[in-house]
């Protein structure tokens, strides 16, 4: 696993995330999201693809763009980081993770925002 993981979300949540961090259970954008988990990927484009595939997002939220945060893995509790079992393809699952914990703002770096 890389030292950095990526979390993609919507641009309208930037201020909240930068002040509070990534909090589990904040927004579920597709059926099958497990309450209490923050979803991460070891590739920025893969993280973005999850937002692009979201089907339970209003037009206003979607229009705010996709925001990507880089997450410092060293600050995460490794016991709470597991493979994302929502991913059915075994090869893709190697790159996708679920974290049952909070990531503080200090662990996050805004990577990019895509419109």
C-alpha cells in the first residue's frame, strides 16, 4: 500500500472537510455504502471514478465539482483500514479501502478539484 490514499467527494464539502476532517457516515452516494466507513483508493483517478459513478447525488451537489483529498496513511489506525468489500473485481479491490475512523484535517491535503 502507498503512503498516500485518496478520497474523492464533492466540492461543496471542501470547507467542512478542511475544518473537521473526513468523518464516517456523512454522505452515502450509492447503494451499498456501509454506514460508518470512509472510502479511499490508492489512485487518484480511481477515487474520482467513484464520484463519477454516484447515483444518489442532487444536481446542485454534482455541479460543485469533484474534490480530491490526499490522505496520509501514517496517521491512520491500521486496524481500522480494510479492503473495500463493495468492490467485486478482485484486482480493483487491491486498490480500494474502507476506513472505520476519522481522518483529522492535519492528515489531509487538497489534491485537486474537477468541474
